[in-house]
């Protein structure tokens, strides 16, 4: 145990603690001025102060018999942890002063931290926000994920093309994680099923000849604001059951023994293996199984410390499946109850359904996972058996309710028949859960009326809506300290844990002094981003120009193409129509494309080529710039979002489940241009139509056009010269003179009615919205007023509110006293 003198919060104690870690943890002299050394010493010093709080938190939970919530997710995009931890512990200023005395800016020290490569985009970032909110709300909430050695990838740009580089985020020492080898799990995999009967003549299948994977846990502390509660995120790394199979070694095949060890450890090597290859697809399935198997064994182990049977399991345990990735939890929990703890099937099923809940994050068919029956039989044969039995019992209950409706049975079955039989993982999650929620009001209605309408008809009480949210501690207090300071100076700091307090800023939208201060902060943030752009892509941009930002995962439905088309339209107006720009604009893109997603990677190339032509055209000058910032990640988002004037949220209506980037921009005083999709609908309701730029077809209008087959691109091409000119520019190689024909596929794809995301029907309204934006931006006082009202009215979109909704509607639905 460390000396109390090293654990105090006085300046002397903090300095002594950092000096101790420089010398004893890093074997460096305390006079070290290396930024990385100071980062590690600061992190270790903070971890010491969290350790006792972790133990205190656990003691409190056990003494009060608190219900525990376990959040299972394949991604946790937690970002850098130092700033968030310092703020939540209330120690930011203390360490800042200490580092200043040592001659260092705390921001330079924070820059030494690597972004953990544990996620891809919104799904993983949402999970991280939820962990922060659970700890802040004093909910016993814990995350379970995978300890990937390599993150998604580092994105580099070569001649406009995305190049993927390994993201070995663990190459440097990670000071936050605590390895728990004493709590490792043993996970069976592969093998075969033998069909036996027990003494009573009952069917008793045996899973035999399975191999073993070791699940090794790593805990990362999650500090709630105020420091009272410290929960954890537990990440599992895969290891072999021993150094290698000694039997193989004794048979003289040393190399095969080592190969088996390496094969086991490969399971958690990387996030999202390329599933276009058979081997990659199998590895993805193994990862999903590995996650739920490790998590559920650990959850049951913790429960059985204080209970002799499983009768109170749903009262003490809530398990939330974040999308379909952890949906094998249904089959694994049943397997554990039935096979390992000998519970009767009906009792095990009742407990399983009362414990599990499922969050759906998408309406896209390709994202509702399906696994080939043959692959499941190879990897987890016993689970496939259980899934078939769940399906049989489920369909036996439904069939008498709808006699003769074979089509309904086909639609709701967990098994999709066809040339290759597949298990529908969303259906497994639906059948095996007591609750399913969408993540915005529009999204939930689409789930109820379209994607899962049959299940909604069977169990309408199962469906709830919980609109997503973001944590203001990360996305305002940490990411935008100047604005956070102005807000706290004006209305106090209660907003840090109650975002609805920002409503008190509304009167300030009419106060000149506040508006001037708000405007100056935005200008300062834009200067910082302009510096990053200059240093990263060697392009000079004007901080007084409109920073128009489209940053997110590159995907067709997010419609980066629509944004590029609008930029091309502006460019052609200037050079062909000799239209004088009324304002200067800087269009900023960032985002990664999945390595096997050709169209998305072509979008990145298109952005760069369009940018190269426009940025080098002397006729344009500084009126129009196009920027692509590579390797989009949390730490880069923390610089882009506070500097944004205009947030682009332009997905085709009915495709974005919610979005959380839209909320982050709103919180930081950006105005939104967007469709009525996802949470944009609710943002419009909160902020008022005069403070947001909405355009485009509604989800129902698009659905009707698809149903009636009324979308004919050729009609738009001939009717609107603006559309014709932009598409012709892609066909005529305007932006690829040195690579002839490179973008002709865009013209042909759109004109041949192979565009499922309705770019042309929305385009004219989109450019009209931008005409309005140009006019608004010419009046800085009015623009700033609208930006302030966006901040003041975004209280609904806190992850604290979202987690309170989960706690009220899902996790405590069984009647336990709510926290």
C-alpha cells in the first residue's frame, strides 16, 4: 500500500506522487522533462487516486445489494482518458498548475496519450458516453468489450486514396488498464455434439472435443463526475489455454504446438477483420462469441458470490446488448443455465428473457447480422442446437395465434431458409429479450412499422424508444474549455451534470456582450483548427470563412456524395457563371472507409480530386477551400467540433438511426443543415425551425416513391440544369484530367437508377438551403444568436438523460426501487 503522503490531493502530495512514479515506475530521474514521461507519471498518479475509489465503490454496491447493469458492446471508442479523468475527479487545475511549474503545458502532456483503438464510429462512442453517464449517475454500470491489440486502422492518404496502416495502439505502455490474470475465463469452442439420453430417458446432448480459449481481462477505470463512483470497462484479450498443447509437443511437433497457441491469441488481434474473406468472417463470429462467453461467465461468477441460486438473477442483473454483435448472449446464457447449472429449460428461458435487453442501431439490412448455419455448427455447435430449440418453441407458440399463415412463420423465424441457411441474429435478440429499443423517435417508429412489424404486433409492450445522447463532460467541458468557462461564468456549473440547465442561456442570445464573447471563442477555436489543417495537409484556410463540416464514417447513406455535388455546383457557378461568392467557405471532411468498401474509398478519392482542382484554381482564390483531414478519431473530433460553424447531417431520411455527431455539433454552437432523419427530427423540435436548416424528402415520402417506383433520375437530369451540369462534370473528367474515366461510374450509377439514397430528389432543396445559409452567415450577430440558442436548447441530448431513461424503462422494469 502506498504511503498516505503520496495519495493526498495537496500540491506537495501530487508532486511527490509524480516524482515517485518517475523514479519507481519509469526508472527516470524526477527532473525528467520528457513529455511522454510526464504523461505516464501523471496517469499513474491519477490511477493511484482512483484505486481506492474503485474499492469503495465496489464495497458500497455489495453492501446495498445494488442491481448491476452490464453493457455488452463490440466497440468502446473511449478516446484519450487523461483530460476526462482529471475533470471528473475535479483535479484538472491542480495537475495543470503542477505541470506548469515543471515548465510544461498540460495540453502538450495530454497530446502524448494514444487514442485507444477500440471502436469505429458512433456505436462505440455512444457506448463510451454511456459508461461516463452511468458512473456520474451512481449506477452500477459496467462495460464488457474486447481488448483489441490493433484498432480499426490508421488512415493515410496517398494520391487521394485511403491507405490502411496498422493501428497498434498498445505499442506504447497503457497506464490506465489493470490486467486481471486471476479472473481469466475458460471458453470452449469448436468440437462436436454427441446425442445421448440420461437415466430418465430424456435427451441429453454432450458437447465434446472442444478446444479452449482463455479470456484474460483488462480493466479500465471509468470515473463519474465528482469522483464518488468509479466503475470499470472490462476488456478481454484472448490467450491459449497453456503456453502450448503439451500433448502435441510430446508427439514431437513443436511448431504445430506453437502455431495453435498463436492461433488462439489471434482472436483479439484486430477490430473488424475483413469479412469478405471466409477466414475473416469466421474470426468475426469467434470474436462475438468470445465477448459474450467471457462476459457472461464473469457476470455469473460475480452474482454467485452473494447468491446460492438464480431465482433473483433478473433482480440483480441487467444485460444490455449494444446492437446485434452480442446477440449470441441469448444462446450462451441458456447454455450456461441448462448445461452447466442444470436449470430446467422453461425456468432458464424466463430468467434469460427477463435479464437481457437489446438496442437496435440500424435499419440497414446489411447491418442486421446473419450467420450461416454451417459456420455456427463448426464454431459453436451446441449454441446452434439451442438456437434451433428456441426457434421451435417460439414458432410453436405463435403458429396457433395465426393459423395457416405460413408466410408470417417464415418472416419471424430465427432461421432464414434458402440456398444457404442463416441465423437471423436480430431475431434471436428480439425473441430472447424483454425489451428492444430504437435510438430516436423516428428510428423506433420505423422498427415498429417496418423492420420488426411482425414482432411488434406480437409483443408491442416490448418496444420502447430511448433517443441517444452524448456526455457534456467530454464534448463541452473537455473539448471546448473556453465555451465551458463562459457558460459556467454566466449560469453556474450545474449544467455539467444537468444539461437542461443550459436553457438558462436563452436570454443571453440577445445580450451583445455575451454574443461577442461567444463569437470570439468560436473564432479562437477556428484558428486552432486552421493551424491543424495547415500542419496536417499543408493548406491555408481563412478562420473567418464559414467552416462547413461533414465528418463521419464514409458510407453511401451518409451521403458524402451529396455534399461533394453541392461543392461542385458552387465551383461551377463561380468559374462558368462568373457568380461572385458572397461569403468565403471552407468545406471540411473527415472519416474512414471500411477497407473492403470500394464506393466509400472512391468517395475519399473524389473529395481529394475535387479539392485539388478547387484549391489550385486561382480564379477561386480564398473563396472556396476543400479539406480532408486524415485519420478521423476522438482526439481530432475534439478539435473539429468546437470550430464548426455548419454541421452537415444529410443522410437520406429513414436511414440514420439517430446520430450523435449532430448532437456534439449542436452543443458546441454549430448550426445544422440536415434532413428529417434520426435525431435531427427531435433537434428540430427542440431548437425551432428558424434555428436549423432542414431540407429534403421525408422518410414516408421516400418509402412511397420506392413502392410506386416513381424515382426516375433521367427526369431530374433533364429538368434541372444544375443537376445536369454537376453529373456531366463527373462524366467529363473535370476532376480527373490525369486519370481519365475515374469518376464516370458515379454518373452511370446515378443515371442507371442504381442510387438507392436519392441524391437527385434532394439536391435542389439542398442547394436552396445553402443559399439561405450564405445569407444568414453574412449577418454575424444573427448567426451567433442562433448558435447560442442551439447550445441553450440541446439539454435533451445528454447521455445522462438517455441513461436515466434506460434505468427507468428497461433496467429497473422488474419493480426494483429506482436509483
